[in-house]
């Protein structure tokens, strides 16, 4: 017996376009596209098969992934109403988390981070200098991470505390290679200590680019974070800056495990994920619900010590550490 469905929101884009799964005029299921108010377009229906076919012949978008996930859930016996309770926001925005550092009760700095899951373990990823930095004498003893706690109301959030030390020993993991310290750190999060209604998305090994893939110079990337702590304060969501790959991806820039991006960034973006659309890359089906490739971890802007501050403009370049270091940092 077919499941009777009125309408279920599949996906809402950042500009307000919506895609709904609903019964059409002939009671056959269709995907209804409702453009945002600014575009002034009329709603249109497309049969499910045609909608999926159009996605496969063109660029596969998050709305197509959402439909496929919904169909998988329905065929496996999951209640279709469960999907309606997903936040009406792109999954990428739920991977990033606002981070605050503290020394005892004193608030020190703001930063960015993101979630990475491997097998049964969950980690917060950020820049290592967010957790400890000798040159600036920055030594917090704990951080706080903002979490959404209500799928139906993104305005509801809480701060989740992660201690940085236990019995004098650092709790985070960091790495070194032949080029020196890598400015990436991970903190494991005990999932049983999270709020039971915590809402977030996590990258995983399936989101890393394949070893032999070459990302072209000038390829477009997004940096998802909280520059100067700025964010959507109503829905507690990050903002996205666009940039391009500015060095040969896959090579170690100046002998370090990083690459360069050309993007406008600010303090507070340290620890943000650097991603690109998976439309031009091979990503497994396991990554289809989060259709982005995790290329790196944003570290900091790059400047030249010999630059004349009164004559020369800033380079506007940034360093990002290759994300494959996460395989080492999150292993047993």
C-alpha cells in the first residue's frame, strides 16, 4: 500500500528556494520547486524520475541528494515525517562550529572549528594555535563549542565545554612532519556527553579527496567559519567566504604540509574547513548527503616580513593544511 504524503520539505537553499516532495495532480509523487520571493517565479512540479534524471544529466545538487536520501528512508521503512524534521538549511553550514577559548573564567579569543567523524568516534577539528600558541602567549585551559539543540528551531543553542588538559597533559592531538609542526588539532568529543538533541553534521574520511586526484589551480573553494566572530546570530550559523586555490594542490608549499588560498579572511576563521563542491570530483555514495570535498583546514593569513606597511598592500593569501592529516590524528 503506497504511503500517502501531503508535502515534505526536502531542501531549502541559502537564497530561499525550496524543493518539496508531494502528491501531484494525478496523485503521483512529484518534486515541487518553489522559487524565492525575489525571483518572482511560479512553483513548478516535476515527476520524481524526471527530477533525478535531470540531476544526473547535469550538476547533482543538494536537492537531488535530499530526495535520494528521502526515498532510501521511505523504502527502508523509515517514517517520511522524519525528514521533515531535518533543519531547513544546507548541511555544510551544520558542520562548522563557533569556538571560544577561555583561561579559567576569562574569555580569550574566538575561532572556528568543524566536526569530523570516524567509525564510532567524533572529533572537533580546529587550528592548533587556537588551543596553544607560544609566540602570542595564548594558553587557554578550555574551549566552548556552540551546538544547535533543536531541529525545529535553529535559534536554540547551547555552549558545550571541552577541557584542554587532564592531570597536566594536553587532551588534544596534533602532528609534526619533516616540515615542522602542523597547525591542526583535534579533540575527541564523548558523544554520550553531548546534549541528547544536539544537531550537527560531520565530515568523514569519505569526504577527503582521493590520493591521485589533482585539484586544478584556480579552483573555487569555500571557507566556512566565523570571521571576527561574525555569524548569523539568530540561527547561530557560520558565514562562507569564497576563494580559489592559489598554489599547486598536492604539493607541499615551501616544504610544509599546506597549500595556499586566495580569499578574504579575518581573525576568528582559524580552524575553518576549506571545501569544494563534489560536482567535479569522485566522492562515494556515503558522502552524498554532504556533497562537499574537504580539502583542508584554514590556518591564517600569510604576510611578508619585508613588506612596507605604508606602501605595499597585504598579499591577501592564506595557508590551509591538507585535510589528510586528519586520518593520522583520528586513528587508533
